[in-house]
C-alpha cells in the first residue's frame, strides 16, 4: 500500500493518533536491541530492559531475571488496557490480543483431555503456560472448558468452545486441536475486521490468513503429513487474499506447484527462495522473515496517516 494514496479519515481517531505518537517515542530502538544482544547473560539483559520506560514499570513485578516473561506479559496486559482507554472502538483493540485467548483455550483443552484420559494432572505445572495478556479472564475460560459453563463468555467464544468440545467428543483427533484452533482464530479475526468496512483492516486480515494458509500447506507437503484434499480442506482458513479453493485444488500435486499457482502474487518469489532454503537447510526461516516484513510494511502506513485506525493498528 502506497501511503501517498491513503486518505486521512475517521476523525474520531484524531485524539488517538496524538496519543499513539506519544507512545511511539518510548518504543525500543535499534540501539536498544543491540545493547540487549550484546549483554552478558539474561540478568544483564533484563536490567537493561528494566531501565527503559514502560518496561521499567512492568518488570517491577518480577523477583528474578528468569521470570522476565511474566514482566513482558504484564506489559502486554497493561498496553491493552491503556490503548482501550483512549480508543473510540475499544473492541478493535481486543482483537489484536485475541491470540492470547486462543492460546489459553489450547492449554485448557489439553488439561481437559488429560483429565478425561484418567491421567493425573498437575494443574500448577500447566498454569504457568496460561497467558494473563488475553482479553478474557482465565477463570471464565476454565469454567467453559472444564465444566462447559458458557454463561459469562462473549458470544463468539461460547460457540467456538462448544463447537470444539463437541468435535473432540465425536472425531477430532487431539493432535489436530492446535491447527483447528489456529484456523478458527484467523477466521474469527478476519470476520471481526471485515465488520469495520475498512479496506486497511480487511487487507490486513487477508495477509494474516494468507500467511497461515501458506505455512500450513507447506507443513503438510514438506513434513510428509497427510496430503489428501479433504485434510487441507479441514485446516485451511477462509478469507485470505489467496482463495482457499486454489490451495485445496493442488493438494495432491508437488510442493513446487504452489509457486506456479501463486506466480502472479507477491508470494511467488519468496516461496521459491524458501523452498530452495528447505532443500539446503531443512528450515523455512526465510519465509517467516518475509511474512514478518511483509505485514510490518503493510501496517507502517500508520506512520504517515494524520488520523484514522492505521496509527493505532501499526502501534
């Protein structure tokens, strides 16, 4: 997206943009990351980070360097609350913390599965994997997953958890739960973003789904998993810039068929280089790097917008 072609819009966000510009001044800079990389061990790295606002506030809560992830989670939680406090559409902010709710659902479903297999479950061990950064209280998710009490959950989560519990009882293999939930996450996110009738948000949703679908397709092909059409039909999400049908239709073809199928998209060349890397090193780090940069490049339009949703989403 060319920022010169993006008109300023949605005057409700004029104040928001001003607040975001103030917050951007406190983002870590390249020199900060260099210092962290060059630090002598974890303790020094955490001390460096703890001297930078706003991390200085969030890291106060930890007693030892090894617990730094708790501090970072606190910063995520604090950031969500702050952004919602001045956003005219706080529910939009929540959408970008949705992944933490889905992560928690995955963890709780695994605990539930072990319980039902009559295995002893050390819940304190599992609790450390739960994220406090999500938009839904962990207690509400526990009630829903463990006791199927959906009373206090938001509507979309009532339907989602009920659907997956029913699927598990019927036929969904435990090993497919993560992929199933990942698919649902992107479909829910994309569906919610489309309701804003904003081309920027719609485009972002499509890019996120394209990333998920392409990576899933390659995992199936490269790691020798099931290659049947109906398997990809199950796990590929709807709503991407690349239609689901295009990927499903080449399910039984070679991995290189993906490059040919997407030859007129921005993904063709990165895929070609990624498959070359796979042949040489057996990893896809180059593709991960491309998708990270591609999405950041797309959202960076927010740096040039006078007011609108873009600056908030970019932050």
